[in-house]
C-alpha cells in the first residue's frame, strides 16, 4: 500500500540498539508463526505418510500426485503441464488445473528423498508460516512503525479463518505469502529510473504466482487494480499519481512482457490447448458466501471448539470469511479511529481499503444473496460479472479472502496509531479488551486428521511391474476419482520412488465434459466405472448380463487396460468403501482373480 506520512518520516539510519531490537522481534515473529503452523498441521506430523486430512483427503492426494508427477516430469524431460499418465487415452491439461509447477520443481529433491506425502506437509506448514511472516515484513518495513502492530496484522492474516480453512489440503490458497510480495513489487514501480528492473522482477513474480495459485493471482490483480484506481483518483493523491504515472506504466509494460514470455505456453494451454474447458462446473450459488457467515465463527477455532461454529460454508475448506461479530465491530472502530486521527493522505488510503472490502464482500455473495442458509430474491453484482471469461472459473465465496488482508491492515494501522499516541488508562484497557475479545476466539485449532489406508505392498515392492507393460495401463478398483484417490496415490509413490511409469484411466482432475461445455471433475462416466462405483457405495453387486460384459469390454479397450487391481483396503474420501462388493462384481465380470502380495489382480485379455 502507499507509504503513510508517518512511515515516510522514519529515520533513515536507525541506531544499533534499534536494529538489534528489530532483529529480535523479527526472529520472535518467525518462531511464533512457525509454531502456529506446526500446531495447525500437528495431526499430520504424527505420521506424514499414514495420515490424511479428514475433510479433504482427496485434494491432499491430488497435490501429492502433482508433486510426484512434477518432479518426475522435470527429471525425465516430460511436459509438466500436460500428461497422459492419467485419464487415458485423452490425457489431462494441467495448465487449467492447479498444477503448482514451481513447487513441484523446487521441492523435487525433497519429494524424491522423503516422498510426496511428507513433502506436501512441509509445503503446507511453510505456506502458513511464510504468509504470516511475509505480511509482517511488509507491514513492519513499509507501512507501520510499531513491531507489535505489524505482528498482529501479519499473524492475523496468516492464520485467519480463511487461511486455516484452506489449510485443509489447498497448497495453492495457503500460498498467501505471494500477495504481500506482489503488493511490494507493484508499488515499487513508482520509483523513477528503476522501471525496467522493477518491472522485470514483478513479471517473474507474476509468473511464479500463476504457476502456484492462478486464481489467487487473479483476485490479487483485481483488488490491487481497484485499490490503485481509487487511491490515485483521491484529491489528496492526484498530484503524486500524475508524477509517478509514466514510470508506473512503463514498469507495468515490462511486467506484462516478461510475464507474457514466461507464461506464453501455459496461457496457450489454458485458453486454447487440448482438454481445456470454460468455467469450472461448480454451482456459483452453492459456492457463495452466506451473508451471516461474516459474523459467524469457523469450526477450526477456539470459538468453534466451544460450540459456536456453524455449517454456513459449502464445505469445511471454504470458510472464507467467518470473522465473528466482535471482530467486525472492532474493525469498524479501528476505521473510525484512523479516519478521525488521519490526514488527507491517510484518509485516501482508508477510503481505497474500504472500497476494496465492500466490493469484494458483495462479490463473495455470488449471484443470489443467502442469509443463514436461506436464499433470497436479492440479485448480487456477481450475477452480472459471473458470465465473463476467467470470472466464470472463480468460486464467488473465495472473493471473501480479499477482505482478510484489509482487516489485517486496519488492525495494524490502528495498533500503530494507538502505540504512538498517549491514552488514558481506561481507554488503553478498553482497546486491549476489544482486541482480545475479537481475536482470541479466532485462535486456530489443529486440522482434523485420520489414518488412511496404506499403499499396498503390490505397489511399494514394485510387483506391479510384472503385471503391466512399461507405460501400460493399470487401474485400481474402483477407478481413480476425487472420491477414490488411491490410483493417483499409487502412481505418485511409483514416480517418486523411480519405479517406472504406469498409466491409469480416469483420475481426479478438472476437464471438459460438463453441462454447457463447462468443466467437470474427472472424465465423463463410462459403464465399467459406474458399476464399480455402485458396488463400492451400496455394497450390492450389480446384475451382470451379456450386454453388460460387452459394454465393459468396450471400456477396457477404450482405456487399453491391462490389469485391474483391488486392494484389501480402499480409501473412500467421502464415504466407506465396500471392498467385498467390488470383488464380487469383478468376479462376475472377469472370473476369479490372482492373489499377488496383498491385492487381487485380474489380467485383462484383449
């Protein structure tokens, strides 16, 4: 954000004692952030390879697969953004999925060393800690003088309800450390004479952000664009805005060129490549923020543990607001305090922050407003914008995530002002109690985790190589999907342990085939997969006729399946799986299986 007058007047050369004190504060904040990150993810640290996030084990399996595949593609010279190892024979366009390519490349040595599951946990933990530390750094170095103010703002943003909610396996959305870096480098473009270097740095950062969290980059760009426009048009800033505009625009042009060159192929894949789609296929009304959710408490918090949590979010990974009523009241109080005590430039910044918060709050309500779970007839701004390209691929509820940094900034600004101005004892006590009442109930609690089914010895021992040709197609039963992630977990293990490649039909990914040419999770269902899914869910083998066998045979030939494998324990991400019903279904289709290690194997005859 633009530098406030108070920060601009800070001494250029702080005393050695001040430097030492600041370094100690920095170290303290880093340690606190790391401790909180480990606390939130502690359930996984008990056994990184044997436990999964209870409410979102499917996304965890997907990101583990992306880490393993990305490292494999890097070391084998394969395309990291398109693969035929899943969804045989059509393949998957990873550019329109959350491919986390930079993470996969940077952490490839760690993935090969400790495995994709443990690497996933390391990245998730570092994401949370780094987000808090990055915001603290931006605040303490550029926006406020008080280290306490910067620490409160940074730690709140890093461990906000939305961030903790997305810690349920979302490596993309928890990479919130990218946002303060983008803010920092964007406003660095104001410096005269450095537009070429600053623009190039921002362009590289944009490319990195796109490869880790493209949706988050889109939201950040929208928010910053709106903030800059409102800030620059304010009468207090028009003169400065006109003065820095040439350098700013030149820097943005360089950013566009650098980012465009680095992202030329990914963007082509995204908008014109094979297996692309338009829109995600998710219901925008369901995946929108309930108006009451802003005053509610999240489940993974002290208030939630005390029974004040709600089920207003579409699922536990999308509690994007959930600030609680006391925090909303406190934020209004902070805004009034800052407005009354600020000069024209400070009020311009507050005005721009307020506009951003109001606009993104309104967008988060989706096309139709909901209040406490009940839909209203009140149309919302997203109804007008939701059909636009790119916007139609965004989940409206996630617009609420932009409000979190605004609240963090207001909290930091308010503490900074309170620390610099003498207060009466009653006033100091009142503000301290207000902050405690607002923030303590939001203190995060650990993510829910549970044991997950182990990867079979058939895979870990490499025995699978005797039952499928190199690069051939092996399928788990049921077929790999978001609700049955075993196939990609097996494949991730084989890739990370350099056992070789086997392909699988289906998989957990976003691809074409949804209604109105929109996207869908996984491929369009085929009879073989539907039969196994029915048996897994209901525990009842289907009636198998000659027509059924012919349909299944056509599916096997379409997918080029050589081997069907059923583990003794199948992981169901949403419901328990009846392994016996699946085995009986496969016996009806293919006859008695072969027992290999700890799995049942059916060799498919062409």
